């Protein structure tokens, strides 16, 4: 009787599983149903799968691993004859995923504008090329996208959500043991975490700021070719790239070892907020090549001086206008004008990338004119404030004169005791 | 016709129609006792003068102020920065409000310490106490009108305290706020209170108060025998002196407005957290601080309710001063009243200072 | 003599009180306090498919005459680093010269570094006058 009871219980569990177990698809999915009842590594995929985007689209384990999801019997459901693959080899994974993801007709069922080029790109990437040689150490689809709990890119919990991308890449690329045999550095993630781009992502709420994939590509990942570095940075920093490409540095930096273009001055992963300290001073980048006395060195010093000068002038005007504003003077027009001045400062920094001081001089002059103009307005407002105090002094003086005059008048009036009645028993009231 | 002839003709024309001669007679005979405490007689006049300043500056401000949540702050900024001498009118209004309340308190305590509340001046005292309460209401309602962070949250705190009055608290708070929260309804009704309701009541009470002062004359402190007191003619002697004092007060107001302009603050943001250390204006600080000190429960009663009850008892008791501050024979209980008065003044001053620094 | 000084002083000081009061009562040049609405000029001032910058409160706004009858207005403060944007008639888009940010005529970011779109204002043509106001 015992075995019968076991089978009965098992059958009952199977029958009831779709109703009892959470996250089950209304359509029969015996894979998940059965594996959920197991333990450890055999149970894990079934537990994770309910969060998977494939699951939410009605797909099941069998759609990747092969087999028959409608059959209860293990030997039927997991029959190699029915296409069951078991756990695929790492080198076979991209091919497996691309069975669907490169099929435009199939993907078109799920969204009207699917991407189907990921596998093609992957094959051009360093990861794809090495995998083709049998190196199982490199990234495949599941290393970046995770497996069994794959989420859409725009889901903040996805491994490929912009904020999570650096960590995902860093799982291998920041692990010196993992990367030991490739001879490339593993400090990129640490450097990136100090960068202005990471800051923009995390503190500036700017999801358009670049992550690893933005510059290196994701499926076709490789370091940008030396000549194309400014094209990469120039995707966002358009005007800077245009100015740089016209400049004298462009042909020279293309030959630079270890990466050229923008990277020569700004570095690649740990990009810091630029400032005039890059142009002149002990940490200057220019002096790495240019002598202080050379044309280049002098140009750098001149431009640094102009930017600092304009910044200081604008700050001064801002201070004066603010103190006038605080004293109740109306200076909003000038404060608006000041933002035009700040714009000229931005344009000057932009022009710097032509490395030609003449180009920078125009916005600097315009900015200085605005700083001067707004300073005058602020100072005029402060003068008006003082005028009010003088107005007060005048009217106070008039009042004082009147008071003094009344005082003397009273003294004169009362000289002979006039205006007083002596103490008497006749009180006028009471 | 000469200037003098024109004057006499006009005077007699008016005299036929208005009781001018009666008024002139009265003024001619009105005198003010001259003694060591005479200087305190000026304080009533200063209070009246400052009230007049409030009316004039308030009327002027109403030409530009807009009592809606969307526009009030900006309209005050407009007055401060765009309107010619707007900064002057607004700062005088704000400074004068504070000086008015201070001087009103000085006036009240000087009357208490010179025992001028004795018969037949009980009604004068009572109307004066009512006026003091009205001035505080003016201050509370006017404070909200610029709709900046401090005024918004101070009003919130104030109406919350009102809400904890036993029995009528909730209804009272709803009446004040015009709803469950301080918002646009509050601003509208505080504006109505401030510019019409309270002025109407105050105007009537001031008229009554002044009339009573004229009919009962100036009181002499009990320690000075009537027979030993010189009388100064009110017009022109005392009057000229009073004009000097009023002019001086005006000069002080102008200086305060020009050198310490009243600040605009930041526009009220009900969703921001209350500014740190938010507290009411100085004239409410003593009561505010006292309430803070009372433990949450006193015996079986809630602390705040005990505090409010205490203040109510104190206020009513002080208002009834003319009745317990005199003996059956009508003599002032000088020692008792002076003692209690000194205690009250010290309490108010100390707790105001404490409330400011804590 | 003394009475003359008293009278004169009194009159002079009263004049110094009345002067500010009278100036106060005269309405100032700019009559609107809160900036929820700004007059942006006359209809004829702007040609179709062109834009101009006007002051809205203490920030710039961009008024665009799309065609003969349609007008659009946006905050002209670029959401990237606060430069002032401009209307580009060749592409019929709004462009920021500082870092090449581009917005379409709904205020949405098309390309470049701006993280957010431009706030749109309501435009009303009252007879000959164009008025820009905040959308509530």
C-alpha cells in the first residue's frame, strides 16, 4: 500500500501544483512544477524563473533546454530524443540564445521593433572571438544577463540596468585572478567609481551618463580603436570633439600608445571634473609635453589665466548682486544677465579644445563685459541702499530740529510758570 | 478780508453747527497732574500714536498686497522692491507692530503700578485689557500675511496650541484655520480679521477707552496727596510735549526701517519640514516656553491643558484687578498689587528671554 | 522767531513723511507682482518659423512662432548646464549651443547631454498681444 500512497501523493502534488505553487503559468509547465519540489541547485532555477522575463512572456525551461513541458513523466519530459539538452556547454550558450534572439520573425511576436543583431555583434567582440577558440573563461550571454532570472534592461534590478552595468562587467574585469592570463589591467572599475560619469549616474540621477557599455559597446565589446576614441567621447561631447578634431593635437595624439584622442589628457576610466589645474600648475597635463617657456606652454598658461579671471569676475558680480538682493534691492534683471556671462565661460572652455588662444578670446571678452556690466548694476543698487540711509538721516535731522524748537518754545512759554495751576483742593474731576 | 477775519468767520460758521466751543472749553480746562510719575502718562499716547501709524501704513500696504496663497509672498516682495518707498512703509508697519505691543504692555503695567485702575476707572482698565488682547490678535493674524516659511509654521504651531484647549479646542482651531490645515482658507480669513473685523472692534474700544479717560481725568498715584500736586494745562503744554514724544517715536521707526529692514524670508512651502527652532514672535514666547516646560502630565491631567487653564486663570484674574486690587473702602492694596505686578513682569521678561535662547 | 522754527520744522518734517506716502501710492512701472504671466510683444514682431528670448520672471523663456497661427513657448534654460537655448529654423528644433543638446517642439530631448525636457509654457494671443503664462 505504501508505494501506492507515494505515487498517489506525488500525482496529487503534480495535479495541484499549478494551483498551489506560486508563479505558475496557467499553461502546464511540468519543468517548473517538478523542479520546485526538489532542493539546492536543482530547485534554484525553478525558484528564480518566476522573475524571469521569459517566464512572463509564456516561455518555459523547455524552450531553451529542450524537452517537453507538458509531460509529467521525467523520462519523457527530459528525453534527448525530444531535444532535451540538459545543462549546455559554455561555448554553446551564445548559439543557444541566438536561436530565438537572432530570429527576427520570432522576436517580432513579442515586440514590434526587436533587436536581432546581438549574436552577430558578439562574434566580432573579444569575448566572442576567444570563446570561439574554446576559452570558457570569457563572458557569454548568461554572465552579463544572468540566467533563469533575466530581467528587462529598464528593470532597476537587472544586471544590465545602467547603474548595475559597471558591477556586472567588474565581476570579471576587476578580478585579478580571473584576468591573470590576459595581461590587461583590473583597476578600471575602481578608477571608474571615482569618475565624474559615475557621479552623474549615481548622484546626478542622469541615466544617460556613460557606463562601460556606452564606450566599449555591450555585445560587440572591445576597446575603441585609437582613432575612434574622440568619436566615442564625441557621441555626447559633440562640440568638444569637433573642436578637437580641427586642432593640432588630433593628428599627433592619434599615434599615442595606450589609447589616443581625448584619453591623452582626460584618461579613460577615472575621468575627473576638468579645471584650469589641468592647464597650469603642478598637476597640469599640458606641461607633460610642453615646456613652460614654449609656445604651447605659454598658450596653456594664458588660457588658464583667462578662465580663472572670468570665473573670479563672475563670482564677484554674483556676490555684489546677492548682497544687494538681500538688502531688498531689485536686481533680478542683472542676475539674469549674469547667467549669460556663465554661458560665455562654458563657451570659453569649449573653445579651449581648439588649443588656439585666439578662439577662446572672443567668449572671454564677452563674458568679462557682462561681468563688468552686472557688477556696475550691483554697485548702483548698493549705492541706492545707502541713499536711503541718508534720506533717513535728513528726515531725522528735521525731526530733531522740530523737537528742539518745540522744547525751547515750551521753556519760553512756561518761563513765568504759565500753563500750570497750583495744587488746590479744587480738582477739576473726581 | 484779512487772514484773521477769514479765520474768525470760519470759526463762528462752524461753531454754529458743530460743538466746537464745547470741545475748546473742555480742552482749556483739561489738566495733567505733575509729579514723579507723570512720565508714565505718555505711554497711553504713544500706544495710540503707534496704532495710528499701523492704520496708515496698513492702508497703504493694502493698495498692493494680495491675500492669496499664490500671490501674497510675491506681492510683499513687490512692495519691498518695486513700489516707491514700499520698503519703508512695510518695514515701518512690521516694526511698529512690535513696538506697539511692547508699549501697550508698558502702559498696562504703569497703570497697575500707579494704581490708576481704582474707582471710577474700572471700565477704562477692562477696555484696555480687551484692547491688549486685540493687539495680540492683530499681531498673530498679521504675522501670517507675508506667507513666508516662518510665518506659516508659526501659525501652524499657534493653531495647534489653540486646538489643545479643552472642550472647544478643535472647533476653535478649525474656526481659526478655516479648515483642518493652515492653508489658503486661513490666509483669507486672517486677512479679513486683520483688516476689518479686528479694526472695527478695536476702533470702538479705543473710542470708548479715550472717552472714559477724558471723562474721568488723569489719576494721581495714591502715595501722592492730591493737594500737593501741580496741574499742567493739557493744551498747549502737555500736548506739545506729547507731540515731541510722538515725533521721537516716528524718528525711531524710520531709523529701524532704514537700518534694520524687515526681512522677506522664503516663500512658505507646506511640504517642507518646519524650520529648525521655529518659535512664535517674541510676545508669545513666554507662554510658549512655559508650555514647553510643563511635563506631559500633571497629576491626572494633560500638561498642556493645565498650562492653558493656568494662563486663562491668570488672564482673567489680572483683568479683574480693579475688583480685588482695592479694599472695601476703595483704597488701593498697593503692596499686594505691586508685589503681584512685579512678579508678573519678572515672569514675562524671564520666560521671554528663555524662550528666545532655548 | 522760535515759533517760525517750530512751524517750519513741523512743516518740513511733515513734508518728509508725506513725500514717501505719495510716491508709494503712485503705481510703479512694472505693475505685475507674481510672475505667472508675461507680455511677450506683438504678433507682428515675430515672423513664422522663428523664435526669440524674453524674460519670464528672472529666467529666460523661448517664444517660437511655429507658423502663421501656432505659437509655442518653453523655458529657455537648458536642463544640462543652464545655458540659454535657441530656436533653429532649419531643423525646426530647439538647440543649445554649449554642448549641442537638442529638443523637439514638445520640449523633449532629442539628442545630446540634457537629462530632462524643457518646461512648456502656455501661449495666448489676445488680439495683437502675445502673452506667455505658466501652465497650471
